[in-house]
C-alpha cells in the first residue's frame, strides 16, 4: 500500500499514463493509480473534459485524504505529550 505523498520530484503523467490511471481507478486499484502518478495529475489537452474532470476529482480527494491524515497524526502526537 502506498503510504502518502512522495518527496521525489517526478513529472506529471502524460496522456497514456493518465488513461492508465483512469483504468486503475475503474478497477478500484487506488494504490496502482497513486503509483502511476495520480497525485501529480494536471489536466491534459489530449484528454476529453470528462476524463480530465474525473482525474482531477480523484486527485483532489486523494490529496484531501492525505492532508486529513496528516492533521490526525499531528493531533495524536500533540495528545501524546499531554
């Protein structure tokens, strides 16, 4: 399972990779989609509006979930110090 945001500076996915991410998401393989570049996705002219919108929604949900997890972990660390 993918743990969270990567610190490596990788390029955003190209159209072929973005289509692969859509397939992985359709199969319910979130880990595969993350590894394929979902967190770095940016809209592409080579994709139709629907594909771009679906990928942006999935990316935004993922990033929001990671941010929520980080907030939860930070709170847990604060509570441990009490």
